[in-house]
């Protein structure tokens, strides 16, 4: 047996060595009392005198090589793979990545809208999705013959007392004015329902944010200022805003609010229908009839109100052309936000 042959055997043995037990076997095979190195050493006295020192050195080098190899292996076994699974642990295997979820785009934009109004002093309040006919219509000065009361425009749940799925978030105005005295500054995010056929711009369920402020001497100019702050915070400070006269039963005067088209900057394109403007919400000064029904003195108090569709704001802001994308839960869409 010579030193070279033992050295080659060491190299071969260390290759597949993957457990502390196997390492101990390996150690005993070479360094044990009856191991191969002891055997080599025992041949020294029989060697010619001039070869003995060189042979002894060779055995020593082998011994150091073995000690180093054993130490290295021990480090690996005791490091990342302590415990019973050592034999099967592959420390080179990639770890398991945790997939992080995130908020739905509608939740994000709702939070963003509420945060903007909250910074301007508005409280955030919610209301129930099942409403009385009174809160959804009558309390808001919507007359009995108004088309929005028809069954094809509202989901009715029960005939008496009439319950329905709210068709807008405005009934929370009625609830809050019954509960609290002015001054009031409130925004109301929430789901609303309408029996519309589903297409790229309609859904039977969508989200709105209602807002209103009631106090002495609230003026139309307050409404304008608040909404301009809002529009600029969401769409950027270069956006222009305009009020277009409109009709809502619960406000007088009423206006729809447009922003300059965020795609063409007002020049006219396919998104804004060549108008240069995009409608974003309805608004107005709260009708005195609403105050009267709720026992608020319309001579003392005035107020403004507005309501917007959250999907519409999100579609404009993110350039989304189909409302159905929000509700299909397609991860290819949702992961973009
Ligand atoms: N409730 C209206 C709708 O769903 C939106 C709206 C318009 C709300 C004008 C308001 C308002 O408070 O003043 O179409």
C-alpha cells in the first residue's frame, strides 16, 4: 500500500459523503487506531533508512488533508442542517418564496379618495346596503313618480315595509342628518346596486363615494374649492375642472363636474368623445326640502353634496376600458396594481 493510492481513495470516499454517520465511518477508516494511516505508519520501520523520513512526511500530509476535509464536512452538517433531516437536506435548494398579496384597485382608490377628504376635515362614515325606500328616495326629495324608483332601476327586496338594495350612497345623507346636528362634513364610501345589463361600462353592483357638508353659510364656492382640491389630488395639478348645470332632485342648484381629458389634455380624443372633458361626478347645494324633512332649519343652514362612481374614477386614472375587469378576479389584471 502506498501513499498515492490512499490519497486517491480519500478523494473518492469524500465525494458522496452526506451524513455525520458516514463522516465518522470515514474518519475511523483512515484515522482510527487500526485505520489506513496507522497501517501506513507501521510500515516505516521496514523501509530502507533513506526513505523513512520522506514517507513519514507523506503520511503527515495525508493526515492534515484528512483533518481539513473532516472539519469542512462537520461545518456543513452542523450549520444549516442541524437535526434529524440532515441526511436528506439539500442546502443548495432554493427557498420557498412567499407570495405577497395586495389591495384590490377599487379598495386602493377608495382609500385614496377618503384620505384626500379626510385631510380636508371630512369624517368617513358607512351605511347599510339594504335600505328603506324612504332613505333611498323620499328623504332625498325624489318624487314618487321619478323613473329611478321603477323596479327596472332599483332592486326591491320586500313590498312592505319597502326594502331595497340602495341604488346610490346618498341615503347616508338622510341617516346622518337624522342622527347628528350640523356642522357636518362627511364622506361615505360603499357598494350600490342597479339592475343594469352588464357591459363594458355597466355593472349591477359598483361603488360610490358620497360627500356632504352642512353648516351656516356653506356656499357653492366652497363646493367648487373642495372638489377642485380633490380632482387635482387624484388626477394631477394640471387638470382643469368645470361645472355643468344639471338636475338632481336632492340638490338645487345642481351640477355635473367634468375634468379636462387626461388623455388628450382637452384637445379632444376618442376617450372623451372629442369633447375634451370627462364627467367625474354629480353635485349641488342640498335642496331645502331635504333639510325640511329632516327637521334642519333651511334658513339657518346650507350645505353641498356630491356623489361619484369609484370605478369610473379608477378607470380614468388607470386607463381601464372595461368595468368587468374589476370583478372577474383575473390575476393578470389585478397584479398590475
Ligand atoms: N346620487 C347620485 C347618483 O347616484 C349622485 C349624486 C349627485 C350625489 C349629486 C350627490 C349629488 O350628493 O349632489 O347618481
